[in-house]
C-alpha cells in the first residue's frame, strides 16, 4: 500500500475512535493487533493483543476515562505512520483532569493496523489517576 493509503487508514482509525464506532475500528485492525500503552499506576497501561484485547481496552477506557483526542500531524515512512496529537480528559475515579501531548507509532500492513505504540505523558496521566 502507498504511504497515502496508510495515512488514510490511520485517519479512518482515529475517526472511528472519535465516533465510538467499535465495528469499523475492528475492521481496520489486524486480527493479531498489538497495542502498547506504557506506564504504571494508571488504568490503561498495558499491552493489548488481538481483537479481544482491543475490545477490552475500549471497554476499560469507557469505564475509566473521559477524553478528547486530536490527531494533529501524520508522518509516514514505509509501513509506519507516526501520529502527533493532543488529548484532554478526566480520570473518572479521581475526577482529576489531564492534558497529554502524545505520539502514536503505528504499523500498517495490507491495509490493517498491526501495531500501535503510544508515547504519552505518563506522568500527567499517573498524577490524574492518583487517589487524593
């Protein structure tokens, strides 16, 4: 696939996330997708594998976080698309808000996302997750 097609696939993925459209989201990712969210001491950190792992992540996210994510820049090379963005949100359990400048490194093969690695402000998210 071309770089432009890879970027379009990733843009479609973020649009599906924004709409809460799990069906289209799953259609855009490989059966063996791996999504890595770094960190400790905050609810979404971990590695999520396959469609079941992605569904579990989406469920956990809806239960623990309210967030608004804005992808701002897409940089493609080979089968990789880097997405630079910004998010604001609130951890439901603590009612604390956060701001997060992030980069997602996404691998796209044969029109499907196969790997997502987040580079996020883990300190801001951990602080928002701490109980007072």
